[in-house]
């Protein structure tokens, strides 16, 4: 039996973390995907990558494999590789194809230890875009995902999947929704991984979101700002009545407590902040011009005083 260096196959050092190993595997398996790769040995390379990741991607298998990594075991009499007599003690048995180097190792230390190969599927990650209003009310969405999967020959292919997703009330930007068992399928009857959907709010020029607090610009007429007024404003949670205090300036911030993104058991509701933006009526008619001219004469207002 020839020793197989799975770390070299994946191009990672022996000190690589689990995430680094997974990243290297995914990068290479995409490169040699039989549907896109022009490499003559794409199929064989993909099989080799799957075999290497099947061992290094499993903590217990990796530990057993690392135990064999010592050079003293690599060359047995005749140039081949044989594991030490006591190798395999303390590890669960691992199953798989007969051509699998790792399986052959366990065959050397006792074929009765072999069992069916099992490995939980990888978790999958995707982004789902929703309107801010969906975070206030909750929603349901149907999404389609192109998911890479290994076929019966070990080749990575992509299949389209459709899922119905419930968006809970009170979600925030960047939050991840976990759909148990909707990730990559497991091997040998092992459970599938989970699917994580990251929440992203669709761009809406009316709103800015910081955590659970929401900021909304509200245009007001000059006389509403100067004299004070009661106005109605359409907010993400519906129309609300708001009192504009007299002598308000542009940029004034009115806080509506608890009208931000709704709270959950783990976090209180955010606040809604209304930012006043004084909108000037156009001087496009003789009457409008006359009013502006009257204000210019009588108000003695200089907005640049102090500059």
C-alpha cells in the first residue's frame, strides 16, 4: 500500500484549521468540477479530493490519520506503507469504498472493525433579501437555491431546490435563520447539514437601519416647522400621528419609542427616529413670490448669522 498524503492533495499544511481545510477543498473541487474543468483528469482529481476531505474533514478520522503521519511508519519493508500493529486503537471504525486508502488501513488492523462510512453533510449558507416591513410583520418567502451535491459517482453537481421560508417578526439585518437539515446531504445515512440564510434588507431610500433602530426622513412645510403642527406619517409599521414642536429646525430628530424593529425574547424593540426635512414651496407663481418677498422684508432673518 502506498501512503497518501491527504494534506498535499488539498494543498494545506498539517496545522491547517478545519475551516481552512474546508475552504481549500471547496476551492479545488470547484476547479476540477467535471462540468466546467478542462483538465483531462478532472474526474480522478475530484475523487481524490473527496477522499482526502472525507478524512481530513472529519475530526476523528483526521486524528487517526495524523497518528500515521510520522515518517517512521511510512516505509515498510519492500518500500510500501504499513500501519503500526496497534494503530487504530481508540478510534471508531471507518467505512467507505474499497479503493479508499483510509479503508485499507483499517483492513490492516482488523477488517471486523469496518462499518459503513458516515459523515454529516456540510452546512450551507445563502442570503435572503426582504423588505424592512417584513421584519415588522413577519413574512413567508419561496426561494430557489442552486446547491452543489455529490452524485453516486462522487462527482460534484448542482441541483436547484425550492424552499418555503418563514421570516419571523423582529429579524434584523445580518441575522441568520437556521433551517435544520436543509444543508448538504450526509453520507452513508448520516444526517444532512443545516442551511443558514442571512437576512439582508432591500434598499429603501426612505429608511436607514441601525440594529433595531430605524431612521426616517420626514419632509415638513416651513410653517409646520415654525408654528408646530400635527401631521400623519407613513412608517414601516403603518401611519402614525406625530406632533411637530414649534420652532423646529431642519434635521430635528423626533423619537417614537418602540416603533423600530419589533423586539424578541432576546432583545427589546428598537425606536423609530423621524428626521425633519424642511421642504420649501417653489416661488413659481406671482402670489408665492409676493409672500417670499414679504418675508424677506419683514422677518429680518439671516440664516448665515454667526458664520
